[in-house]
């Protein structure tokens, strides 16, 4: 009999695994090495929080992409 996945059966996973991050945070540092805020990148959008603030301001990924295409300048990476 051929072996295969039986309906409703879950694939057995190792006991310990890594889970990918749901977002990435980056601190923004000015020329005096002082933190001015944070940027959080998520699959759904980009958020900004200034230093000392508890509130995040965000835009969708589509709005961010449109803003960058209209206002951004070409940079070397």
C-alpha cells in the first residue's frame, strides 16, 4: 500500500523550531547618534513612532510604495 498523508493527519514537526518574525523594527539615529524614532516594517505596511511616543503612525504597503515612487530619489544600495 502506498504511503501518503491521511486526511486530517498533521505532519509531525520537530520539538523545537524557529518562527519567522512578523515584523522588523529599526531605530532611526540622527547625526549626533541620538534615537529620533523607530520604523516597523510589516508585510501589510510601514509604521513610524517618534522617540518617547507610544503611538505608531502607519500606512499600507501600497500607499508607501506610491509615496516613494512619487517622492523618492534614486539611491545606491
